[in-house]
């Protein structure tokens, strides 16, 4: 039987979870296997921006509501539903580095099933198929199958709340062939972590992480590089022409819109041109010096500058790639 993980460390570097599966398989729209490897080995720490944190917080706040809506929907369909537990974490019986956190576990018509709750932006609704099918985004399918692999269960109910009131219920049955592939890929990935053998970089972001700083040296272009740089230069020229044409089109549209904030056609929004709110920026150094002067020098200028240095963070310089 799979062990329940109580009070397990939240350090995701110590295990592979369901949210890692898509990156390992190469089907994640957000993260490559190389990026995941760097996070697991501590070579890179993902910055949780306010925008990302807002998305995480939204999902957590809505999860109990989605669960309640799901149970109501299943009961309205005539199913016998009982909640067993929520947010339980499990470890694989054979490999301690494979773990899964299951949003919801239900006894559904006498069968113990997993449940996954998702909140979906209306713009992403097109990625979800018909009700009661297994037509969900592939990156979520991989997470669901990982959960079935670790828990040994045969069915997962995926509840997707699109917007605030469009609940879609999907059913993903166990696929042992696909689970076998996932298991093999995850074991191989974990061995890479242990042996410090990074996967090949596959995205521009991967390359930028791998070679963050230049050495100041130069290399001579071979025939392959000459071909690549030539094609890149041609595409840059084509892109510039497209950007110029786009700018001209936007200028003509703005000229017609004038002071209007919206451009509509038969009630459908085609474009917006709205004035953003004014922003404020405080000159903290100037503020501190003014404060010193007003307090008759109770705080010295040197002390202020020392405090400014302590509260100043350094943003690493970018390494732009320029085609000459």
C-alpha cells in the first residue's frame, strides 16, 4: 500500500511530483526539462512574481468552492458521493522520490477515485473538451496519470471551473501503457539529478540560463554558423518590415479612434486604447536626505547612504544577442 506522507518537507527538490511530469515529458507550456533540472539541483530558483502568486492564491481560494460544486453536480446526476480526504500526499511504494498530492479523494458509487480541481481562465476554455470525456490539456493529463501511478487508483475526476460558474467534469481512466512511459521517464530524470547530468537545453530561456555571462572571448564562425547567422539576419530584416507595416496600421487605427477607448463591430470588441492610471515613483534617497536636513542632522548623510546600500538590490545585467 502507498504510504501517506505526513509533515513531509515542502522542498520540491527532494522528490518528483505530479506538476513536474509535463516538463519531464516535454509537454509543459511553462517549463522545460532543463529548467526543472536546474530547479531540482538548486542551480536556479524560479522567481515567484506577484502575478504568479496571484494565480496560485486564486486557485487555493477557489478549490473548496470547486469541490462543493463538483459534489453537488455528481449528486444531481444520481451518483453516490462521499468525500474521503483532501490534499493528502503519497509516496510511491517502490521509489521514494516519486510523490503525489491529490486534491480530493472520493468514494464514487463505491469506487475510491482521485479528484483534481482546476480553475481555468475563460480564454483557455478552448483547451478543454466536452463534458465527461478525458479531453483535457495534455499537461494536466500527465499530472493525473502520475497521481494514479503513485496511488494505484484507476480513475480521476477532473473538475474544471471556467470563469466563475462554468463547471466541466472530466473523467480520466487509468492508462497503464502511458503510466509505464511516465514512470520510466521520471526515473531517468531523477538519475540525471543524482548524477548531475543535465538534459539538453531546448528553449531560448534554457540557453540564457546556461550561459548567463560572457567570457569576453571571440570564436570564429564555421560554415554552419555562417548559414545560421545569414538566415537569422534575413528574418530580422523581414521582421523589421512587418513591424513597420504594423506600426503604420496601428497609427491609422488610432487616428480614426481619436479619444475613443473602444473599437467595436456589432457589439464585439476589436481593440482598446485606454489611458492607464498615473504611476508614482519615490526618490527615496532624496527623501532620506531631506529627512536628515529637517531633523537637524540627527541622522548623518553617511548613515543614510549606508542604509540605502543595505536596502538596495542588484539586478543582474542582461546579455542581449545582437545581429550586426
